[in-house]
């Protein structure tokens, strides 16, 4: 049972993960990935006909990230089968489940069955690594959506959390003039220490007219109807914040402003790198358990 | 006649240039741009029915970059008219022609007619500015064509000329590990001074297997059939060198290697920025003449 | 009483702070700074003969950073007077004390007398700003203490906290090859995201022989006698950790290794910048109180 | 005679070079370095009693950089002997001389005696490598001579030649705000491409008041009496240009401005790195001759 792992469901990142696990010497049992052409061509993978077959011979079971997108069934875009969360959990007795966004009701069931679980999206390490892909994907979008170079542009990043930190470094690295907006003195001190132009939220309005590109990372509507009026007409706004985002979408549309709402970039722009990050995090998490 | 300028033919960059010249207070007479929707909507532009009308009231005439792509007619993608080089030159008596790639036969005719001319593509300033767009466009391609982040990748730049210098800075700025290949000790010293990993052409072969992305800027076939065998199977090669390029294309195809031949990036990825650079260069060139 | 502030004791940074406060329009009353030649030449400062005179007309009193270095008297290097903490606190009724490192016994007395106090060294903002000076001072030391350029050297930073983050950016910015040691997966992820070479503590020993310069920020003895044997003979070690530091000093001396223990750099290498940071932090702290 | 080399005279860099040549397996014969304590302790070096002994058994003779500082005798700071250039050249028949700044009269004599010579200071490679040390030494001076951090300062670099290019990258890398002054459109384009703030010489005067630090690399007096009046009173000027430099020294002194004239930095701030660069250049030069 050493060096065996089960993989159930998941998207392209999980497919790439399977390839890497095999390259690292694991025996990998899969279920719910039967439509992946990459896997069909891959030597050494054990694609199992039933869930039970797939999980029998390993202790660790990797599930989708996120585990479910409808709160009922497992995320299995590479399968025609529907697998309910209940049915899935049934098979996990005594095993370790590794997946993303394991919600509280599910956690309660897992606890009651003594299934150990690791939520990748709760591991700071994984979040940090993912900012690399998110930042790079954002820059790619900025390049694609403008008729000018990003180099030389005035770019505002709203929020100086994980993504803000990595994104500002990269943008500055390709020659953009980077401004970062924050509210907390501590964050503004970091922005200064890293060498970007700090802008306190209170001073945002009087600066808004100078930006060519704005990237929002704050899950709170800062760019409201009134502030949108202060922007350049040819602004490009990229909103990375999850629902409801940081921009008044309706107003932006009415004002004919270019707004791109970009979510889940890591899996889209760099699935292989994402798979590497998943793999690293899994290895570290499993190591901690021993 | 102060602050008047004529623009004849040209691509999207030239259209954007017209917009900028008008914004700067010029009266702009155009010919051969009648299919540009941007211009049709633009207030203040004088779209003339004949070439003669277009050039009568200004001393400086801006032509396409390059002037011609078939050595016979002017490059006029936004027009259904064909305008021969001869006919065009006929109208330039006593004027200053500003265009790109003015070939020797044309230069001889211009000299004989005492037409002053400025070849933008021969101005070092313009070439340097264009490297900004070329470098950024190359990075955009690298991001689009790989399933991994460029961050963290081993990237080889072959040649340390203008493009190599700007590209290495940007790539390093987004977190790639940058290696630069050169032959001359002087170039290798620069690579070291700028903090990239220098690789002498003589040491290229033994290093080739480690690169994830290779960007060629040398107009000479370095990546021949034999060297292509030394590359990673999932390499991405971007060739920026003009015909015949630096890669054995046929072999690359046979070996199923991903090769992108990317020419004329500035106009494609950042036409507005290109127009700005054209404008700046024209202003400087005209200033020098006074 | 608007725009009046008292300053009692303190070092060169506090002297510079007085200059800046006056330039900002404050009336500044000082005590315990009578030996500062800078202040003697400065117009507009109110140097008071007694502590009482100095604190009467303002609500905010700025004290030394740290408040005391012997736990008994105020830090007053620019005075021949000794002022005990008790005597000082006596005069603070109803005022706001701003100083550094206000110890618990002092805090208890202040609380009992309803004196509001702000410990600058406990404000994250101030700590972050100070890392700028610390990082730059460290680089200055590295340049002075080596016969080689820092550019091109293999530099190890031990610990990826505040100082590690800013220092790695600057060192990389002048062309050093930066390695960062950490224990936590999260920190190692940040190191990777920022583009430096991560080294897990477990892998430290096998890497130690390649470094030219080591900078320690961890207040725990990592570089013990055994590890010191693994270093290059001409290593330069800069220890930024406060007592007892991160290096076995005795062993380092016996082995004839170059070790610089560098504490309190901000005040030494950049007193004016430090004063600016003190000023900014005071302004923000006072604003919060209203 | 394979792997033998002679070293005659020279400063600390040459002493370090001898150490490196021996470490590389060369037999090294020296003359005129007898006062160097480093060499006295070094095993394997052949310190010869006469010049003739020192040059008999090798083909390549390394001399001082520069060869002479008084145009009469060899530069031999580590010797009490005076050795005239004539006497030295006498012994070089059939040999290759490698030294710095070989003046025309000397070159003529060498030619007449068929001595091959390599002037290191004429090799672009060596000049480029030396900019690394010069740039870093300049930053060290800037750190030492100011009471503020270089981070966050407005720094003007006058001239965008070799030193300007490397210095701007490093200064920007530690967080300075970098402005570069130039005259040529081409240089200004490079400044923009690299992401610094370009300032045309014509616009210099109106910008001068904003700089905290000015570094001059132009061997022509730009900062004349009139311009010095436009500077901040606490400016720090570092002049890297050789005699007469780029600053009106007399006026600067009268106006009490801080001016540091910093020449020959590589040998002073990083003698070992300089020796490495000398070694590399010698190896490349000798290789070319075969």
C-alpha cells in the first residue's frame, strides 16, 4: 500500500496531477476521469470501473477542487457519471480525503465517520502558490485586452493581500507604474517598503483619473457608480474578487467601461503549474500527518 | 501651413497616429485610409478625395511602415485604391517624406527630386522603443502557449541585442529564470552585469535540455536539426528573427515541437503604443531638421 | 494648544523629528535635548529649562525610543541631566505619551494615572517601515565588509519575516543570488512566489557550503558550532537577531569566521529616514485617537 | 612553459590575481610585489629576485593597471624598487604583455620590438565587468554619505552609458526612484524601455530641485555654477567622471554642497572581484590569440 493514491473526479489540473504522481512512482487509481484523453494515453494509470475499486488499495483519496460545485454531486467534468457526495463519503472509512472547499455539513459527516480530511483551499501554502498563477493570468488578460503595452501604464491594484503582493511585483517587473490602494497603515507601510506608490482609500477618488488599468482584489464594492465616473473612458478593469466582486457591474456596463471579471485563473491559465502546486501541497500535508 | 501634416496609407498604427496628431492640435489631411471606421468617426480629420488634395497644404507627409510590401504599390490596407510608388513620389516635390523601410531605388528617386526623407526604421530611437512592444508581445505569447506559468520557468534568450536586453529584464521581472546566449565576450559581460545567466554559444548544447521556453532573436539558424533533438519534448520556441529565422522549421515540425514564428509584434499587440512611438519619433526627427 | 507637542529625551532620530515637526508647523517644547547642536541652531524650537515647562502646553508627549535603556532613567543621550521614569510619569497626567518599548511595570503605572500611551515599537506600521532602513543598512555592511561585490554572490537569508522579505528584494535588486531559509511551508511558498530560492531548514546543512554571505534574522541559534564548520572560510555572517542572536559567537570567533552583529541599524544608518517614519507613525496614531 | 605566467608590479587587484592564477594551476613568477603580505603567505608563488628571472620561463607577462602612473616608471605600490618603463620593455622580447592603459609612445616601442600587447582597459568586456563594481561602490558611497535611506530617494543619473545602465538597475533594485538624464533620443528611448524616468538635458534645469542624490558619469561640466543653485541644500553629488569631472568643484565648495569625487572604485571597493574580472579578461584575450 506504500506509494498508492486514489484520485476521484476533478478537472484538468487533477488530470495533470495524476500524470505527475505516476512520474513520481505512485500507483494511481482513478475514478470519474474516464473522458480525459490525456489519461487514456497515459501508461501506468489504473482507471477503475467502480469507485470502490478505485479506493480499496490506498489510504489517501484526492477529490475535486472544489469538491462539489452544486453541493450535491462531486465535480467530475471528465466523466458522464453522477456521483453524489453521500455515495462518495461512504467509501472513505479509515482513509484520508484531500480536496478543496470541504463545506461544514460535509466536514461533520466526515468527522462522524472518522475520515481524516485536508482542505487544500484552507492551506495557506496552497493559497500563496496559487497567487503566482493568478497574478500571471491577470497580466496576460491585461496584455490581451489593451491596445497598448502594459509597460509604461499607470496600474492601480486595489487591496494588498496575497494577490496584491505578487501582482505588484510582476507588474512592476515588466515596467508598469504600480500604485496600490489600501486602508490599513500597516499595508500602506508594506507598499512603501516594497517600492510601489501607496494610495490610501481616502485619497482614491482624487487619483482615479490617472489610471490606465485597475485590478481589484477586494471582495467589497469599492468601484461604485460614482467612482466609475472618475475613470478614464478607455480604462481596463480586471476584477479578481469573487461574487459580488468589487465593481458595480451594471453601472460599468451602462457607462460602456471595459470590465473583465476573472475568476479561478490558476486552473485556466496554467493547469500544469496548478497541478504541481496541488502535488506539493498534498505531499507536505501527508508528511505532516506522519 | 504651421501644424499641418499629411498621412497617406498605412495600417492601424497609422490610424491611431492620426488620432493623436489631431489631439495634439495638428490639421491632418489623409488619403488611402477611407475604410478605417475609427477615422470615419473621428472629428477634425480631413479625409481627402485625391492624393493631391491630401498633400497640398502640408510640408511633412507620413507614409506607411513599411512604405511598400510588394515593392510596387504603397501599403494601404485601409483603402481599396492602388497607389503606385511612382505616382506617390510624384506629389512629394519640396516636401519631407516620413515612412518606414524606404528602399535604395526609392531613395535614389527621392534624392533626384530633392525630396527630404526620414526612414523611421533606420532611427535607433524607434527601434529601441519598439523593443518594448516586441518584448511584451513575446511574453504574452509565452503565457498563452504554455499550460504552465512563465514564472519559475527556465527561459533561454538567444542573442543579446536590443530585444534580448529588454526581454530579459521583463521576463526576470515576472519571475522567470533567465539565461542569455551570446558569442561575444562583451555581450556575455553585459549579461552578467545585468544579472542573468550567461551561456556562451560553445556551451549551448550541454545546456539545451534544461529550458522550458526558448526565444530566438538571431537571424541565423542556431537551432538546427541536431540541436532540436536536445530539447525538452514540451519546449515552447518563439522565433522573433525575420526570414529565414533561427530555427530549422521543417525539423521542428517533424519532431512535433511547438514553434511560434512571431513577427511584427508591435503593430499586433499594442497598436496604440506603437502609434505613440511613431509620433514621438516623427516629432524628434522633424525637430532635428529645423 | 492646537499643533503643540512636547519632546523629552531621545537620540539623534528624535532631534531630527523635532526639526520635522517644526517644519510641519508645530510648536515644539523640548526637554533633555540641550546638548544637540542641531537643535541649538534650529529656529523656532522651545527648549525648556524644566520638564514641567516642556509638557504644560501640549497634550502629546514624545519620549525616547526605547523609553529607557536601564529600566530606571529616561534615555537622554543629548542631556547631562538624569530623569527617572517616576519623575517623568509624574508630569503626564491627562496627556498622551508616545514612546518606544514601554514595559509592563510602566504601563501599569500609566494605566493607574489614566495616561494614554502609544508604544511605537508595537505598531506594525512602524516595524514595517523600519525594515527598509534595516535592510539597507545590512546591505551597506555587506558591501563594506567584503572585498568582492555583493552582485553575483550567493547570499542566504535565514528567516522570512518582515526583514527577510524586504532584504531579499533589495539584495536581488542589486544582483545577488538570493536564497531564503524557512521552516514553514507557507513561508517557503512566499519565497517561491517572490522568486527567490527557497531552502527548507532540513536542507540547510547540505547547502551551507555554497554561500558567500549569510544574514540571520531568526532569534534562535541556528548557526551552531557544527554548522559553522560547513561554511566557506571567507564567509561574511551578519546577525540581525537580538540577544542571544542566531550564531554561536564563541565558536565563530575560534574558527576565525567574520561575524558582524548588527543591531538597531535604522537609527545608525539612516537617522533622518527613521525620524520620518517616527513622525508618520505618530501622526497616524494621533489621528486614530480622535 | 605550459601554464606559466609572469606578473610584474601592480596593486592589490594584481596580488589577488596571483592567488587566483595559482589556484587555477598556473606557475606564477612575480617581481615587484615583495611587500605584499598576502603573497608572502601564499604557497606556490615564485617571487623572483630580478625582473629577468621573473619573465624567463613564461610567454605572457601581466603588468600593472594602469601600466604607469607617472609615465616613467611601472606602477609598483608593493615594492620599494623603481622600475623604468624602458628597463621593463627591454625584457619583453617575444613575449605578450597584458596591462592597462598602454600609451601610444609605449605601444610604438612595443611594436618596434615585436612585442604583442593587450590593453585590458581597451577591451569592452573588461569595461563592462568593471561597471558592476563601480555601480556597487557608488551605491555604497550614497548609503554612507547620507543620513537617509537610498530607498525612496529621487536619484538622478547623468549620462546613460555603461555605468548609467548598470547603476540605474541596481538603484532601482533597492527602491530608489531613478531618473536618467541624456541628450540623445536613442539614449532616452533606452531609459524609457528599461523603465526609468527619462530627462532630456533641455529639461534638466526645471527638474533639478527634486533630487536627493545626483550621480554624474559625463566627463563634461554639466553641473555648473548656475545649475548648482537649483539643487536642494542637502543634496549629495557623486561624481564618477575622470578629470575634470562634471561638476564645478569650486562653486560646489563655496555653496557648501556635499560633493564626492569617486574614481577607480573597482579596485577600492571590490579588489577580489576586480581580480576575477582581470583574470577572465586575460583568459579570453589569450584564447583569442591562439
